[in-house]
């Protein structure tokens, strides 16, 4: 099962931190901000209006990410560094698609609504291993668990009608993903680029539902990893 890949990667991070000896950077804290872009999730299964929606939206990219993360060094061994972090993130998906509004109002009429703005606010726990090459280049492997705090669904063409926007707070594990990154450091500052290598996420029944004739009726989690890249700026002290 592919879940074993995440477990293996997590164990790899822990093992790497315990193999190597001391040396290198002395900074104990790190704060990073990030801005990222992700390919649209255009899965519409057997939805009758599928071809129309896809034809209207030929663009491939359109899910945006912004975040901030504060990390504390928990291990320093040779050129390897382990950091444990806490983050806050914001996601904005702009693909026009139907959604199940009854998630927000259980007592509601059975009619179809469309949304073109799906916003999420998340908090995350991260375990990062950084390897330093020379005095400037850093390679990173991040295991991140994201917890959903708040979601907002809107249709910018129908804002203020049909109860738009729809909002709801929650607290639940939303995804676990693995990032690979390269960073360049000057003094205490660094800039970097990360790519998501693995993503294990909870199936969102708000957008993947009986309207689309989604066959995964009994499945709660899935492996789905649209291309995503994040540009980061960090400071260490």
C-alpha cells in the first residue's frame, strides 16, 4: 500500500537525524514564508456538464497557496539539521465546479450550485531535514501534516445570493505530504524552491459527491498529487 511510502519517508527523516555528528550552522530557529501555485484538480468523473466546464477553463494552473512556518532545530549532526515546525496556511482554488451546499446547511433544498472560489485556512506540523552543501546551498526534505481550520466557498458571479459565501469552521487532518526543496543561504537569510513529491489527502465530499457520480463512495483517503511548487523566503537565528 502506498501509505507505507509516507511511513518510510517519515522514518527516513528520523534515522538521518540520528546518524550524523555535530557541525555546521548554529542557528536554532527558522521562520519561512511561502507562495505557491498548483495545477487545477479538474476531476469531474461522469458529471453531465463535464465537457462544458473543461472547455470553459482550459488553463492548467489556478490553485494558490500562501503560508508562514516557524521551526525549532531539534537536531544538528554534521551537515544535517532537523527542525520541528508549526505553520499557518491559506489556499485558494479557482476552478469553477459544482459543490454540495447541504454540507453547510443540512436542512436545505436539493438544487445545484457552482463555486469558483474555494478557500481553506490550515495549520500544519512539519518535520524537516536540511542538508548543507558548502556555505550557501541547502537541500531539504519536509514531511508536513495539515489540519483544516476553516473553509469558505464562494461564487464571485453570484456573491450575496443563495447564501453565498458558505463558511464553516472545523479541526481535522486534511492531508499529509512530502516536499523536496533546494535553498540558497546568505548569512541568516535564505530563498528556496520546493516541489511536492507525495500527497495523501482526505477526499473532499463537498466537491466530490453524488452530483459527479463519484464512484469512490466508501473511500475516505486518496493518493492524488497535482504538480505544486512553492517559493520560500526564510530567516534563521
